[in-house]
């Protein structure tokens, strides 16, 4: 009987940790955009800048492609070229809205049941440029439909990120000098 109490207590503790960690899917001062239109966001995005982290270490020519699956979830294909090993890499994932589908607060998983925050903090009216935050101040991306971004948009997004608390001096500016074999670039 004591074993069951410990097991139930352990299960409740794990459940509480999962619930609390799913709430912490965006930096404290960040706010995802409202009136988000997923269908306009779908398609190809070039990564213009990012904070470096383990899964994108040494990658250039990085892109993301977003499409809907039959359940209305977002299929994610991230890809890039490792300039040290000279090998293209890709990762498939799935993204789901955390709540309201008009608010750009999603969770993304590349590893089964483990999700992390994906939050669009800024996007232009034409859905050509986006500022995206991860679950905390260690994850940040500037995206564009093209391989470059206008200087005024870049300056604005970097300023916004700094106001949220990001150390923007950590941004890596991505080179796009090769055709990506995983994504049909137009």
C-alpha cells in the first residue's frame, strides 16, 4: 500500500512539473501577437539571425518550412548546412497552438511528447518578416521570406528583442549562399 502512495505522489509531482513547464513557454516580458493568421504564415522562411544552440550549431543556409497536416497541426521541416562537416541536416517536427488559434503562441516538438515554446512576437502586415521567441531568453530567431531583410526591419526587431531582455550581441547572422536540397526555394 505504501508503494502505491509513493507512485501516485510521484505521478502527481511529474504532472505538476509538466503543467508548470508548459506555462513557461515564453520569456516573461514577451507577448505573442494577436490576430495571427496561420495560413499566411505557412510556407518557407529563411533564418536571418538566431541565438546559437546545440541543434543548430555550425549551421548556415538554415530554413524552416511550415505546412498543415490532416489534423490541422503544423508540420515543421527545419534544415541547414553544417559548414564544418559539409553535410546538410534536417529535422521534422510538429507544432500546435497552446490555446487560441488567433494568438501566435505555439509549442513545437521534434522529439515525441517533448514540446518547447514557439512564439511569434512581431510580423509585418505582409507576413514577410518575423521575430520569433522560444521558451526563454536563450532562443530567438529573425525570419524572412527572402534571404535578406531590410535594415529598418532588422533594427526594429533587434531593438524589440533587447527590450524584452535578450542579449542581442549573441545573435548569429546566418549566411545563405547555397540552394537548400530539402526545400523547394522559389
